[in-house]
C-alpha cells in the first residue's frame, strides 16, 4: 500500500502519454497536447508556451475538426495532484475524447467548470477571462480552529517595530508545551499553504515563524503575523 500513490502516478502517466500528451520537463504534474483543428492543414507544432500564446487564429466552421473550437489549434492541458486532475482546453469535445480514453483503464468523470480545487475557490469572468483565486472559506475555518475569529486584523504582515517580538520568539523556553508546539506547527503549515496559493506577500513572515516551530511558546500565539494573514485575508476575500 505504501507504493500505491507512486503506482497510480506511473499508471496515469502512461495513460496520458498514450493519448499523445507531452509531459512538461519543468513540472512533471502538467501535460500538454496540441493538435491542428483545420482539415486543410493537419500539421501540428511542437507543444510549447509560445504556441499557447501565439496560435489564436480563428477558422471558419466548415474547416474545423472539432466544431466547438473556433481556433486553428486545439489545446489540452492536464494538471494532476495525486488523483485530483484539472483539464484546461479550448474544445469540450477534445476533453471528452481524453476522458473516454482514460475511462478505458481508470474511472474519470468530468465535473464541469472549475470551482473548488484543493481548498481554493476559482472564479472566471466570462467576458475578460480573468481568473480569481480565493481561500476565504479556508481562512475562516483556520480562524475558528485557533480561536482568532474575533481578533483585530493588522494592516501589514509584520509591524514596523518587530524586533521586540522576534526577541521574545528567540527566548529559550525551559519546558515547551508539546500541545502548543504542535498547534503552532499546524498554524505555520496552514500559513505556508496560503502563501503558496493566494498570499505570496506573507512569505517573509512565514519564514521567520517557521524558525521557531520546535520551541514555540505563548508569545507565538500572540504575535501579529497570524492576525494579518488570517483575519485580514478573510476580510478581503483573498
């Protein structure tokens, strides 16, 4: 059972490659396939980011291979995280073909337009195409877990006079409370998750907090940083 995640990844990788997807070198969790959507010219360029941004030529409906795609190229991008997969495409029928191919060896369902993925809410403007990511619900849950739902948010990730707070964090603790240490470690991990997905501005402060995860004291629960990250982000819906 310990090897099951790896075995699934190897199997899914073979399924993607058999469909003609190319695995990205820079990120092996991303696969790309590009093919011509024009009956008159079936030559397909190599999959690259340059192609994704430049090949947006529209073609007449009578020349299209996939009728629901108005572009000269059909693009399919698959992003996977364990067994949670995202599909980005300009052709619904192209995505349906990939789903049918996958269902020959594993069960996969298309669940519609992307909304929630890994505790992040995604919304897309149909007019501009702008995509917004929000972790407000995740933040509200963290506030309740750590008893901070009524705390006062601060305006910046860390106050200007932070030397005193850092000195308190660095003060040795004779008998660290294992329960408090675990709680502080959990909070740092949650802040790191927010940093990666929607709050990159907290990176510096998270790095400072992470230095004290094995010697957290009462001061660690009172410092302003989590109040900015959690309460301020919640009020803004970041």
